[in-house]
């Protein structure tokens, strides 16, 4: 599933997903976050909490929250394991929201073949009034591959979110805007809309377009994803989604469940390809801690 995030933080959203597989299949980061994974990767217009650094940093300013998250995601075919930690705080009196994250990924796609990578970043979001916010993420990426292609360097994402009405928001974001000259960290642009007709129900639709020159043998990737989430009595939430991943050239479906409380949440999501030459399966679990505002 990819909802891409090109780069670990990006799942280049839904796209966002073949973890450190051959460059023809995907970018470095195939995972959008556990909640977004359950919604097909579509949260760029409602990227609150940990979804902000991963999908659209400007979304951190949408709600006042202080959340710490630890997550793990697994991709079956590539034996890929992703561990992720983040803290997002949007409770500051200055109205600036900030986030920190670290992601480590390792994959063993074949006998004697091992690939790994790290990504760490700092995100900031600034509300420009009640309906518009800007955000950016500065990140350091390091990736190794059996082919000997090692990449290290700084790059950044930048995004904006517009909320013309309380029930409707739009988001746009650019990923890896400093070109690292590595298809695992593809430059891309994404956008989406989110509709919140009632407080407990969210629908989101996103697109992601690759900007980098792709590896030989494929065109620039275009991904389309959509998902929905419903919260039951503030105690549990169900998610479902799907779309078309242009990096993996496959259609996919996904779903997820969260158990909620005033102090935190436990999340699980799964995704599975329905087509393509390599039908990957993804599993994600996370624990979130809601820190009381001072």
C-alpha cells in the first residue's frame, strides 16, 4: 500500500509503500502511519498528531493536542520492519505546533540481501488565523542497500492546510524538496480533501504525483487513495480505505481499529494489494499517549 510518503516519514502516502525493495517498486518509506494506513493513506487534509510529520506538517496546527506515539509496521514479502517514535505538541501559547520523530527500517527481501535506513526530523506548523496553516519538516535520511547505493543527507517537506468551513479542509504538500538523487527518496507532491460532516465521522481523498525522474522501466508514479473513519462513543474507531499505488502499480484495500481513552489509544491497521506483480501485505500497530496540557 503506499500512501506515499517518499521517505520514511512520508509514506509518500499511499502511496506510500515497497519497503526498500528494488527502486522500480517504491520509495524508501512505504508507511504513512498506522491510523493513515487503515484509511488507505488518505489524511493529507486532516494530518493531526503523528500524521503531521508523516503526511503534511501543516496539519499539526489543526487541533490542540500533545501526543507521544510508538509504532511498528511490517511488510510480509520483503520481511520489512519499521519502528517509529514521535512527539507532537500543538498546545503552545505561541500557537506554533512542533513535532519530533525518528524512524528505523530494515528489510530482507531475499536470501543474503539486507537493506536498512534511518530518518529523523523536526516539524513546525504555524496557523495563519483560524482557517489556514503552513508547515514544514526538516529531516535527515540515511539508507543502505545491498547494491552498494548508500544515501545520506538532509531534505525537507513543506505543506499547507486550508479549512474554509468547520466540516471541510484541503491540504497540499511537497516531499523531499531537496533532491537526494535517490529513487528511494523520490520528490513528490500530494494533495487531499477531508470531509467531517459530523464530529465522529471523517472521509478523506488524496492524490500523490511523483516529480523525480523514475528508474528505467516505469513512468512517473501517480497514486490515488481514499478512506473513512468512524468513532463510536469516544471509545473505539473503525477505519477502511483503499486506492491505487502508482509506485507498486497495484490496487489495494485497508482497514483498522483503535481503542480510545482519555489518556491514550491502541491502534492496529492492515493493508493488502489486490493486483500487481507483488501483492504485498502490511500490518501496523501503535500506542499513543495523550499528554495533558499544562
